[in-house]
């Protein structure tokens, strides 16, 4: 599965469709019923970026990662869980009873514990539907803006294989070493933003030229301020050092050097004064 975070707007259709499919529905031997509260086998995580007054929200759908090296299966009782030949990790809803380590060992936090049934539970990629001939899980089918791409990674002609081969699809937390089979494109990076004010009128300065330079590589990006005086550079690499210049005819150039970008940064109000 490849999820395009540039498209996801946080409508929660995927999360709702998952609930519709699994709450009060048993699908043996794939899964037992999902509780109506406390579990989200497709969880849309909200990540707040920046600080007031420049705050942005990223939405990140989080299903089971269907890892090639699933830590949830380490040291468990025989047949409590297994990885299918198509790569989907399944917890047996009967044989996994009491195997709480299966939940504790997931580094992504997408395995849940059902106290009532005494079993671990998680996303199955709707394996019960795929085995009936469906071509995609409910979350993929329900997305109104096609943020999900689902298919066979072993088929080089499939859309998912092409996205992964192109190098644009990345996994979350590769340092976990689990080789997950859920990938993401357009993952949020870091932004620099600010507001330019006309020092003569104390009003928003529209049309000022703003240039951002990567100090190490010398690469530059340019934009102009909008009618609110705002500018923004998105998709930057954190940890780098940048310099910023703001120019407008008849005004003294503003220069800020050695901006070390550790996180999303709002530079505040920057005043252009007549030269």
C-alpha cells in the first residue's frame, strides 16, 4: 500500500470504512470483531506543524505496516500469528489469546489489545475480502480522492511497484528495521514562513521578492509575498542552514543569515522600510 500524504485531507473516510467493516463483525479465521471504541485499525493521525500564528496540520493514515520482519510475531506461541505468502500478517483470533507480547512488540503502535476477548488485534488489509476477489481493502475503496494505491509489489507493472521503484515512496521509521510494506509519498518535511510588513504604512506588504538560499549547496528558491504579506517555503530538509533575503523596489533589503532549520519555523513580522 502506498499512501499519498499530499492528497490526504483528513476526511476520515478510511477510518470510518474500517469501523463499518469490522465493528460487530467476526471474520474467522482472519479476525474477531473490532471494538467500537478504543481501536482504530486504520488510524488517521494528526500531526500539528509550526507554531501560532502559522500552524499547519498533516494527516497520516496508519494501518498495520505488514512488515516483512514483523516484531509482533517474535517469540509467540505456534500459529498465534503468521505472515501469508502475499505478505499480509494475520493474528489468529482464537490461537492468539493471551499473547499480549504481540501488541507490546509493535514499534508503530498499530496493534491493539482487546481486554474483553483477551487477544491482540490489528488491520488485516481486509484479507477476507481479498480472498473473495476484491482488489483492494475497504479503506482504499472508500477514499474519495484516491490517496491510497494498493496492489502487488512483486508485479513490476503494478502501480505500487512503479511508485516504490521510482524512489518516491518511503517507509515510516526505517530505523526500526522491520521492512514495512506500507509506504508514503509526499511526507511532510519542514517549512520556513514569515510575514512582511510595510514600515511606512504598517500594512501587509504584497509582492515583495523573497529568496531562500541553502548555505551549503548554494541552491536557491524564490517566491513573492501574498496580499497578506505572507510567504512560505515548504518541503525543506531539517538540520540545514539557510539565508533569507527580502527585496522590493525603493525599500532597504532585509537579510537574515544562518537560519538553522531544526523544525517548522515562523520568522514573525519582517519590516520593509523605504530606502
